[in-house]
C-alpha cells in the first residue's frame, strides 16, 4: 500500500512537471516575439531623437522634452487603458466567445478616440504651460510644435493599441513582429528623408512618426480583415460595441492608472535631480539610469504579456490549475532573465558609463549607481509579470491602489529624504524608487500567492456572460 502511494505521488509530480514544460513552451511562443516587438516599438522614438540630435542642441532638447511629455500625457494613457482588453478579450477567447473579441476591440477604439481631444488641447498649449514649470521659452515653443505634429500619431495609437491587444490575446504575435520590424525600417528612412533631404527639421521627425503609426494600423488592420487566423474573432460594428464602452472604462481607467503612476514617478525623479548643486551631472546620470531601466523593461514586458494572455485564456476556459501554472512559468522566466541581466550589468559596472558618455564623472557615478540599477532590474522583472497576471485576472483596480501606495506613499518620500536630507543626491532618489518597486512587488506577490483560482474562474465566466445578458436586456 505504501509503495502504491509513492507511485501515485510520483505520477502526480510527473504530470505537474509535464504541464510545466508544456506551459513553458506556450509562454515562450508568446513572450519571445513580444520582447522583440516591444524593443522595435521602443526604437521608433529612439531613432527620431538620434536623427534630430544632429540638428543642434535646441532641436535635441526640445524633441527630448516633447517625447517625454507626450509619452506621459498621451501614449502611456492609451497603452494603459488598452490593458483593459487583456482581461476582456483574453477571458472571452478562453471561453470561446470569439465574436466578443471584435466587439470589445471596437468598444476600446471608440473609448480611446474619445480620450484624444482633451490630450490634444494639452499638447497645443504646451508652449505656454512648460515655461510655467521653469522650462526655457524657446525650447518650450519648439517642443510644442513637435507635439502638435504628433497629434495624428495619437489618434493612430487609439486604433493601434486595441488592435495589438486583439491579436495578443489570441497569441497571434508573429504578424506584429513582422510589421514592427517593417515599420522601424520605414520610419528610419522616412525620418531621415523628411528631416534632411526635404529640410523639414524636427517637424519631419514627428511627421515620420505619425506616418509610421498609421502605416502600422493599416498593415495590422488588413491582416485582421483578411487573415484566416482572425476568422472567428472578426465582428461587425454594432450597437453592442457602444454598450460596452462603460464596461471598458471600468477596467481601462484603473489599468491606465496602474501603468502611469510608476511612469510619472520616474519622470518626477528626473525633474527633482535638477534641484541638486550640480544639476547637469545629476540629471544626466538619472536620465542614463532611466534609459537603461526602460530599455530593459521591454524584455520582462514580453513575459508580462505572456502571463496576461495565458492566465486570462485559462480562466475563461475554466482551467484554474493551468492558470496557476502559467503564473509560475512566467515568474520562472522573469526570474531567470533578471538574474542574467543584473549579473551582466554588475560585472560591467566599471565600463557601463562609457556607452553613454566619455566624462569620467558620469562614468564613475554610473559605476556607483549600477548595484541599484541591478536591484531595479530584478524588481521590474517581477512586477512586469505580476502586473500581467493582474491584467489577466481583471485586478487593475488593485494594481492601481498598490502603485499609488508603493510609489507615492513610500517611494517618492524615501527618495526625497535620502536625496535631499541625507544628501545622497541621485543615489538617494534611485534608492527611493527601488524601495517603491520592492513594496509594489511584495504586495502583488502576496495577492497572487493567496489567490483562489477557482473563484477567479467563476468571476471570469460571470464577466463574459454578464455582457451578453446586459446587451439582450438593452435590446428587449
């Protein structure tokens, strides 16, 4: 009897290990191309800044500020709100309610387009607002001109972000990889041509970015329209899409808050670094640290997408155990990646600064900051996956509260005390962000660890069925 019990236990472990390996393959199929897509999309704005940088200091500084402001006030909001589709479309796809994916996507596009006009007003008056917070007048005026030419890209993003989530939640990633690479090539050539050959200056870079965004929309739109991969999930535009706007906002708004709160805290740190005695050095070092952190985040973001897709699909399909395994696999991938990257950064800390500057002060400062950057890498990898799990389950409102507490009740106060009171300067500011990330990851880990996955399946089914009932009631 005892031997039989041991064999049964071994059999269960074998099934669990087999399930882990199978899930690892599924997650890798999503995560690997999504990492490439994230990097390629991030490089679009990098290419613009590099090309414009050769026009002079004024053009470079104005484009850098405009890029930061438009990301914070516009593109990050659209990307964050589109995260609501990761819950709705992902769970509907798992529940085999395929037509709802198209309907949810229409609801998202309509909602995001509604968000664009108020953002446009802010960008149009950026030239008058930036001097009020201490920015140079000439830089502010040029930044405003650049931002206004990005308005078409904003409306393009209102369509593009939902389209990418529509494909992502079906694990259709390869078309996005192909289009992202093609768009980067197109953008590089177009940006250089408009800026230098047609002598449009920095305005040409903004026009190129807008054209690239809309070309991406057209390419993905054609794929969705004609591809057999989307045959089941395509849906006509009906009244149901308008009925779903309120439901989308209920998930989209906290999703945007969850994304933007941390983003805004990092931008605020860069502004605070300008208040130290040597603002040029401090701001340069903090900007480099932020660049390294942002570039790295494109990798765990792919793992987060995989976690969100797999968890939402399995919850919609009624498989709580597979959803739990999907979380474990995503954490395993993120943990392995963070160890490799942080080890590489730490070992290269003495020369890392030379990638950004030849100034020995900057290089030495970056060397001292690298251990903290390594901690940020580990925390970012964990929170990217855990945030993906939150989006897959529909916990965006919980994530928003956690980010508010982690970064604005812990992170920024600690950064202020260590940076200005303890006189640790930029190192103190970054320690504050690491502390906020630690609190964020800890709280998300606690919530995930104590999750009742059977209950999550019930809630996912209720969410999918509720939409149908509400629409039927409206029509009757």
